[in-house]
C-alpha cells in the first residue's frame, strides 16, 4: 500500500510538471503567432526608450530627494539646512526619509577639508550635478553644502535642454586656424 501511494505521488508530480512546462512554452508561441512581441517587459531596448536623460530634464522631472547618510555630515542637520531654502518648495522638491521613494539621491563624501556632494538619479544612475565646499567640520559644511546644493540645482534646472550654448573649445580654434591658412 505504501508503494502505491508513493508511485501515485510521483505520477502526480510528473503530470503537474509536464502540464506546467507545456503552458510556459506554449504562451510565447501563441503570442508570436498572433503577432505580439514575446515579452513586453524584456523586449524594451535602449533605442526604444526615447526618454531625455539630460541632467536638466531629470532635475525638472524630479519631485523627491533622499539625503544618504554620511559619516562626514550629519544627515538630519543637512536636511534641516536644506529645508530653510524656499526654492525647494517652489520647485516642488521634497526631502524623503526612504531611498526607495526618492527620484534623486544626495550623497556627501569628504577628502581633507573638502566636502563633495553628488546628486544622482536613483533610477538611471545619471549624475545630475555635483559640487564641493571647504569647511573645518561637518556642522559648518552642512550650512555651506545646503547653500551650494540649492545653487547647483538652480543652475541645472535653468540650463536649456535642446538649446545648449555652443562652447568655444580648442578644437574650434584649430578648425578656424586651418580655414584661415587655406
């Protein structure tokens, strides 16, 4: 009797596995026959996504910022300093307590007396802006960082997307010199 139950259990498991694998393999084939792509979630490529990944566009679309904890600057004090600037409210930017709820992540690092901040898009890892200040301790750095962070956000938001100003580079000088010599 024990053997019969064991054999029936194995046959049942085998039948379930066979039907389940048939359903998994049959669904993509049926979708292809109907002209649908095999998998919508995985079929996306970089070329199909035409979203604008420029820092200005990311900054304008962002609504939340997460201040990452740092051993160099007290997180709560930096958040307090950032809350003092009314520009954040004007731009619709809110500080959040959870990194998963944030559009942008603000990180602070330190080398010698330089406190370096970076604002990164959490979803795409694009560095939106960065900057630094010089301070002798973390409390003073939080004050300077708050001022500089708001200034950099203002600069990035004000920069134009499609109408970037042509910068005069050394390559341009070289091209002009070639044209004038010929």
